[in-house]
């Protein structure tokens, strides 16, 4: 049974909406990663903030930045969503959203106010920080009655939301699912990664010999997934959990490779049929090392690949959905030669890592089809996920 990603709404530091983001992405624009004050005491850090105006929260719904990011993405495809509701009925449409922050920034501000003043602020609501809150927000706004829940598996959350949505469709529980990820900049996450010495103080350089850590970003990416034939197919997906360490991945990349192999098996594909990989590529020492080993070991004859982290930042719980969106944008590119995201870095390869075939500005997909794009997401605790998207010239692979 095939599943299709029939509509995409997205916002991130590259811009708001598919068209703006595609142009910035394919041009290698990294101007959205800017030094920001106020998140770490007495220090500025480069962050990938969304700087376009966000829509106001509808009356009666939980108001926080995470929900407004998600609403911005949803409004881009509201016409398609409303049409699906009319076609299938509200009880047949599910909502699955991956997140790691939800509204924790507003929640911590409320706690700080309570510690300072001894009373809770009038707008404080514990539900802001609940990990299922973004999905509930969308379901309430759209008056949906189907399955509704959140997934929080750190940096694989958005990817796993798509895998879960596909299962709901395969099981016949839903006829359409709104799925994706949303995460906002927050002091808890930024200070947490800073305390781990995992953030770079300049724009990050994935897979460089001089890489020093991540740049944190924020984003929302929302797909409408159905069984109805559409422009882009979710061909397959795989997941694994190597549980090697609380924060570090298996240094040999065995868990990452297991997830990629599972995705290929699910899609009925060989490694040679993959045309591009969006790498997790965080620019941390251990992730880039293990991912290089995993990819070079599985794709022995090479494959074009890139990390988007130096352009969009690491959007944590939204990253898996956002980077699947970047693959979607490549497959939907209206140019004769469909462009690929470039690998933006300093060009200084790490001699300790197996070499990878990085894309550049102007890299594009092969002519004709079918075309298959893979998106990797790897998280704390050895939680790994891999998605494969393909164009509509495909057969019955998924």
C-alpha cells in the first residue's frame, strides 16, 4: 500500500513557505544563522531563528511560539487540509507531531516569574510544556477527531512522526494524517547543549576537520500524508535503537547503518538506487565520525550527500521532518534539472573520516526517474531513523 506526501507547509530560518525556503536552500544561503544575545549569560551564539512574522494564535487555543510556528506551516496548506476533512471526515484524519521543546520556553518563563513574585502569571499553563500539546493544538484548531499524539525521541522525533503516520494509513485507522515536527528556540535546550560543550560559537562546519559542534535552530514542517496518489511518495523508512550511550552514538555507526538498511529493505531498494542522502550531519565530533563510517560502509560506490545544518541550524525535534521537507523540495523543484541541497562548509575535509561525495550549489538529480532520496536522523540514546522519498514515477514499492 502506497503512501504519499501530498502537501507541505514549512517555516524555518531560511524563510517562510516552500518557495522562499527552496530558493535559499538550493542557493546555499546560510545568512539565517546569526549571532544572538540573551540565550546564554554574557555570551552570543549563532542560532537559526525564524525571523518572519508568525500568525496570531486563534482565540481559545494555547498560545506559545511553538504553536505559532506550527500554525504558520499549517496555514500554507490549509486549503488542502480542509479539502481532506471534507473528503474523509474529521474522525478519519490523524495528527502526529514530533517535538522536543513544545512550549517549554513559555513554561520556564512562568516558573521564573513564580520564583520571583510568588504567584503564577495569568497566562501560565502547565500544558504548554506537554509533548503532545502541539498535536492537540492542531487538532483543536481544525476540529479533528482522529488519533492525535506527539512523539518525542529527541532529534528523530519529526522523522518518527512520519513513520507513525504511515503505519496509521497502512492499518486503515486513518485516511489522512497531518504529520511532521515543530521545535522552537528555548533556553533549556540551548543551555543544555552549551553545557555539554556541543555548540559552535561560529557557523557550524559539518564533517570538517575543524568542526566544533551544532548551531541550534527552530522550524516547523507539516505534511499531509494520504493513500491518494500524489507528487511525492514516502517509499520506505527504518528505525533502530543501539542504546550505546546516553548522548553519544555507536562510534562505528552500526545503529545508523541498521536504520538505513531497514529503510532500503522496506522500500525494496538497493543502495545503488539512492540518488541523494540528506545527512544528519550535526558538526559534532562523534556524530559526523560515525555517520561517515555508516554511509561509506553501506554506499560503497558513493552517493551525493549533504548536511543542511549549516543553513537551517539543528532544529532538534523538527529536524527529521524539516530535512524530509528539503528532499520533498528537490523532488518538486520546477527547474528542468531538479536541484539538490548543497553541502555548505569550509571545505576542510577531516582526514580521519572516510571521504563522502558532497554536493555543491548547482548539484542536481539525474534526469528521468524514478529518483530516490534518503533522509537520516540520529538522536541521543542511539535512537536512529531513516526515511526514503521518491517521485511519482514509482511503482508499488512502499
